[in-house]
C-alpha cells in the first residue's frame, strides 16, 4: 500500500469518517463544518463564494446548505443588491456550534497526527498545500 494515491484515498476516507463522527455530536454533518468555518469567518456569503473558497462545486454547497437549513444551522436570504443571489446566514444555533466544532476539529487533528513530530506536521501541511495548488493549476 505504498502507492501515494491509495494512501491519500485511505487517509481521506478515515479522516472523513472520523470527522463525521466527531461533528455529529454537535449536530453538524460531514462537510458542513467546512461551510460553517467559512461563514464563521464571514457571515452572509453566497453558495458560489463558499464553493470558490473551499474548492467545491456550487451545487454541492447548495445541497449542503439545504440540509443545514433543515437542521437550523443557517438561513437563506436574498442578496439586497441582487435578488437573483441568495446569501447564507448563521442562525444562533450555527453561531453556537463554533466553539464545540472548533474543539472537535482540533482534537481530531491532534489524534490523527499524534505520531508525527511538530516538524513533520508542518511539512505535511506544506506538502498538502503544494499538492492542492498543483492540482488546482489549470495549465497542463
């Protein structure tokens, strides 16, 4: 299992499952914590803005927002300047989830990287950022 793609795939699957378990205790499903993180940084973003910020497809964010609205994490409101746009706003429940979710994310990161040194964690962050940048580069 030394194939890099296989290792990434397995690590991503395990991290996604662990994140879902950690977040579900706070009423947040997998992927929603990433959308919430963007709204905690700047409330009132449009789904397309969130999609660009996190590298997701806009329809994925729209579907996620629908589920988040159903459980009371966000509300949708028309953009005051452009009625064709919808903006996502945190509810009190969405704002209250910030600290517990942040703590759960930090605990999961600590657990997942417990066998790494601080230098290895820094190198992993740097390497992953470079891989993401390379894969987002649209030139051949």
